[in-house]
C-alpha cells in the first residue's frame, strides 16, 4: 500500500511520454534555429562590415593607449599595480580610449544586428511557414535574441582578449588576478549594454512592418541619448541651478537630481560602471560632502567594493533589457501572422 501511495503522488507528466517527446522536439527545434541564425549572421556582409569597423576602432584605441604609456602620460593617481588596466582607459588625445569606442559603436552593433529580426521574415513570407512548423511560437523570438546575443558576446570577448594580448606584449608582464577579473567584468558589462540595444532593435522590428522604419527608430533613439539628451540636461541644469548663496543641502540636492536624470541614459550607466571597474581609484560616483572627503584614504578600492558600487548600474541595464524583451514578447505573441497570398 505504501508503494502504491508513493506512485500515485508522482507527477502525472512522468507517465506521458508523448508530452516529453514533444518538449524534447521543441527544444531541439529551438537550438536548430539558434544555430541557423548564428551561421547566417557570421556569413552576412553586415556582420563583416561591422566587425571591420569595430576592429579598426579597437586598433586605433590600442595605439593611442600605447603611445600614452610610452610617453609616460599615465593617469594621475593610478597605481603601477593596475598599469595593465590603462590599456583600456588611457588615450593620448588623438583618439578615444577603448571604453569610448565601445560606448559609441556598441549600440550601432546591437541595432544593426536586430533591426530586421522579425519584419524581414514577415516581408519575405517565411514567418508564417516557420510558425506553421511543430515549434512553439515564442521559440522563434527567443532564438533570434539568443543567437544574436551569442554573436555579440563572441565579438566583444574576442576584442577584449585582443586588447589584453597586445597589452601583454607591450607591458611585458601578465595582469594580476584582480586586473583579469576587472577586465572580465568590463566585457560582461559591455555585453549587457549592447544586449539592451539589441532588444530595443528587436522591439522595433516586432512593432513596425518595414525594416527601414525599425532601423530608423533604433538609430533615432541612439542619437537622442548620444547627442540630444545631454543638451536637454544642460537646459534643465541652467533652469534648476540654485542661487549662489544657497546652502549646502540645496546644492547637494541639485547635484543629486542632475545625476539621477543623467543616469536615465544607458551610455551614462555604462560609462560609470566601467570607469569604476577599470579605475580602482574611483571611490564614489556621486557628490560627496566635505565631512565625507576629510580623512578618506586615497587607496584603490578592492574588487568586491567596486562591484558593490556599480551593482545598481548593472541592475538598471539588466532591468531595461528585460523590459524591452518583455514588450517584444508581448507584442509578438499578440500579433496575427498570415501567409502571403
């Protein structure tokens, strides 16, 4: 009787091999679509052109950093212990550093790889054929996102390891374990940042029928945050600036307000996070009172404290990415898909 009661309490799905077979078939079809999309991206001219541009920019930033290091223009206050990290943050003034190039070209990569993820399939008439196959409808959208994110991760890690290899040759000694982990966290943060723009482009691809419209919407949003958002903040700063005889609390509140508004920009979150990870001497990302500055030791932060300092930034970027993907999922699942006549 005890054995019979135990068997009766087991999950019902264990005794339905057809459901298990259907789930296994769906999982297999999902990874087949991921591999197909991954190979299509690698063989496309779009990806080749993007990687060529980003690789040239990466080489330029490496050359600028090496020139600055050889001329002795290291970052002020930077310890020689973290000399390896200056390959990513240093510049001689002729070209931006590696972080600047990733901040500027990362969104372009995400938008270019995802602006026609769905509407191109719809315009070619292949979307209805895919959905008619024995696969789940959401697997199509998930495969588009996963395959493109894998391409982005491979590209960013390849560029990061290239910079580390060149730095190893130039400096002559390997990075410390803490430097290695800081660079690794920087690359993961860059993947999250580009993944946000990828989800934005997929959202526009689901929302708009034409690929040109979704591409224009993604580029417009990128230009808004890169150029016009800073102009708008400058206007707000001039209008909300406190009087010269205002107290310390009023000035501190004004600085915190402007900092909070500035952090609505994804590029600002990315810059602050990577500045903290790659520059251990950065001990705060907000305004400090005189009482907090007096008596503070000018020593670099350990890796754990730097992660705690940028954890809200990473959480914000992840939340924005998940919101964009959730909206894409909701719109795609509610859309009516008809075959072309």
